[in-house]
C-alpha cells in the first residue's frame, strides 16, 4: 500500500476503533494518536510531491498536485487540532452529565471519519469520486450537528441536510453536463471524468453545455462552501454542533468546497477563458462579504457570529480568484492558509466560553468574561484581531495581496466595495467581542458560569494560537512552496 492510501486508511481505521466500545482513555488516545499519525502522513505525502513525484492511487482517480497537497496538509492539521480539543470538550460535558455512552462512541467515530472525508476530497482527481467524497462530509456533518439531541440541533441538522442535498444535486447535474459537453473528446470509463482529462479536452467542449455545467457545479459546491445566497445553513449548524465539529466544518469542509470550486474554475478557464467563471466567483464572493456585514453588526449569538465570519472569508477567497489575476489567486490561497490557522483559535475559545456559560447566546454569556475566564477571553480577543485581518497577522497580508491585485486590474469598483465591507466587518466583530470581554456583567438572575480550568482543550487552543501568531512572521519554506505550487495549478498549467 502506497503512502497516499495510508494517509486515507489511518483516519478510517481510527474512526472504526472509535465507534466501538472501550475505556475512555483508550478511545481518547486512539483518536489523538490516529489523527497525529494522519497529519504526519499528510506532511509526508506533500513532501513526496515537493520532492518531484506525483502520488497517485487507483489508476489516476486519486492524485496529488500542488493544490491537493496544500489542502491535504491544512485539513490534516485542523483534524489533529479538532480531535485533541475534542478530548477536553467531551470531558467537560461528561462532568456536567451531558454525555451518554452512545454519544461518546458517536463522537470518537465521527470526528476521524470527518477527517477521512476531508482528505478524500482533497486528493480526488475524478469529478465523480470528488462528488462522493463531498457527500461523505455531508453525512458526517448531519450526525455531528444533531449530536446534542436538542430540538434546535435536529432542526439545524435537517436544514443542513436539505440545503446540502440540494447543493449536491446541483453539483451532480453540473458534473453530468461537463461530461456531456466533452462527449467525443473524453473517452469512456471512469477516467473520462478525471479533471486532468477535462482540462485537456476543455477547448473542444460544447460551449453552451459547458457553461451550464459550470454554473450548476459552482452553485452546488458553493452551497457547501457557504457562499451567499446558499449560506443559510451555516449560522444554525455552527450554533448547534460541538465546537470540534464546527472547526472541521469551518475550515476542513470550507477548504474542500473551495478545492472543488477551483477545479471547476480551471476547466472553465481552459475552455472559455477566466472571465466566465471568474465573474461568477467575483459576484458570489462580494455578495457573501456584503451579507456578512449586517448580520455581524446585529448578532446575538457568539457561534453564529463566527459563522458569518466564515461566510465573509470564503467570499474573500472567491473574490481573489474571481479578479482574474495571478496575484489574486495567490492571495486567495494564502488567505485559505492563514484562515485555517486562525479560525480554530476563535471557534475553540468561543466554544470554551459557551461551555462555561451553558450557552453561546451573548445575553447569557454577558460581559466581563475577562475576569471570569481570563485565558479563553484573551484567546478570543487575539483571534478576533487575527480573523478581522488586522496587522501584523497573516490574514492582513493575504487581504492586502487580494486588494492590491484588484486595484491593479480592471475591478477597481468591486475592490473598493470589498475594502469598505472589510472595514465594517472589523468594526462589527470588535464591537461584539468587546461586549463579551469588557461589557457590563450579566444579570444576577443568569446562572453562574462554571470556573475556568486549564485543561487539554484550553491547552490545544493556546498551542493553536501560538502557531497562528508565529505564522504571521514565519511560514515554513515547504508551506510557502505548496502555496506557490497550488497557485501555479490554478493559474498556470497543472
């Protein structure tokens, strides 16, 4: 079995072991150890690519290039963080009597299964296999959103399932249309849907059918990414799902969906030039950023606030690609990288505050959390500064790269709108986080929060914060090489 297959097999085995019975300590060690090994295998697979080889499996259905390697490493890293934080998260809920043996088995089975699905997406070279991999993330997400068995959890899971299934239906129709547009040029069999073959045959495809396929596929995968107006599942799902699962959705699923969108964009660009799909992405990206502004300003729930932040950030990535400039693509992939490092800190710290106060509603958390939970509150403030693109942190540099590409090209008006929205979003997040950390104390009638303890969950959040801060000043050379290689795949010749 080659290295790529081991990278997928280990999290799958970890999920199988986690879903069985056994002592809690054994299940915790198995999940964290399995996800640590998975991340190591992701790094080794990406290292093979950087060394000049092209890891493949099952013919060419699974294939690693620069874009795949980047998404693979980011998803592996986030999977390890989520699994480690999840140990502390579940222990807290067990102390409060909120976890049954069935829920424990579900948790330790579903988190590694979700990681497997994310990695499966990132190495799929075949559009049919890619669709199946995305469907697996949907199935895992539904069970995790409904994990707490509340009425609101079931409602959010049902909403996600309906919208997610609709999006996948559009994506499947788009895949069929892309295949139909290339009839006579793609050959037969499973390999006919390999994106590498589709890119090669794109100039000979039927233009009208190709356009239809691109539109349906972008809408379908845009639903999974949370691009507006297909974003409405995100706030409810983020509010109800356990915080470790939210991180997998906010980073892993988002990166995987963007990966799918970029593959479709590459096929469209090879056949029609960058304007068609680029224009769609620019429009959807700007709409996503603009929709996030009012909902962040009037937000009443901390986890929903971060859901709209994710909608903003996927919009920024879409704008970067849609600008039709190599610098914009590089900025979008750099933004994906820094977002993958910064967003877990925000969601973990918010999840800790929500657990301590038994609610993520801002009124229930109240103000003055810096005195009641100093570590989690400090990390929330730090993460708010990072995710709003404030200097000197990484998202500032990626946003400036995208803005510079926009002002240097032919999209000055769109870029100006983006800049104005980013300023408004900074003000909104700063206001809402300020209310929590330094606002007036909560109503005395509100239940007193649990005391903050520096456990494995807070330790994981702290480590994630250190990594995110250090990355603003130093990105390892291999990671920079992966970002540049991914840019070349999307912009140049794969």
